[in-house]
């Protein structure tokens, strides 16, 4: 099994390969804590998020193309890639809106990459840190201190998945 840094490097190579077409690249994944990320409920959340992404961009009349959606053995999780014909900063604003407006938005990790494969950070938009699923602390603090068990976090996510409409 690859370590985290090897996975991150391979993901970046994948992104750079997809960004060569002069479009922003969007990567949608569910922020599942722990090593195991493939569950029926995480797939349901992922599919719902992908549908909501597509609806939002269709409603904005922004052209996009799904270029990959699969359980990626490389990352051990469900992941979607889109090529979006729009300015990357505008794309990131819309994905932040999606994360904010959707009930499951806190469960998502939607990354946007520019035409050169560089990540567009949430920090560039002067928005507050993400909050923990279970308490009001910044998520990175709870994650770093392991304040909550993986089972508690998964249970929260399972409840959110159960609330989604089946489509």
C-alpha cells in the first residue's frame, strides 16, 4: 500500500495530465475519515454531490465534461474529475457555494485546479475554517487531536447519507 505522500504525488500527476486542455479541473470526493473510504453510504453521498455539481453548473450555463468517475484504486475512495470551461477562481467560488448550500456540503472535499494544475485554495476567499461535523471546533483541530472516534464521524455521515433522496 502506498503512503500518503506517494498518493498525493500521483494525484497531482493525474491532475496535471487532465489540466492540459486549457480548462479548470474539479475533483469531488467525500471527506471520509480513516483508511477505509469505500462504503455504500460514501458512494451515495458522492453521487449526490456529483449530481448537485452538474445541476449548479448547468444552471449557470457553464460548460463542463465529466472526465472520470470511479472508485479509484489509487486513492481508495470514490472520486470524480470534471473539466470546466471557465475561469478557475469563478469555478472555486461556485464550488464553495455548493459546499455551503448543500446539507452534505461539510462532508465534501471539492478541489479546483487551474490550467497549470495548481490548486485554488479556500484561503484565497477569506472564509472561515471548516467546522467539525460533531462540534463547533475547527475541523483541523479535532482531526489533529483525534477528539472524535472514526466510528462517531462515520455514524454522523451515515445519518446524512440516509437523509438524501434516492435518485
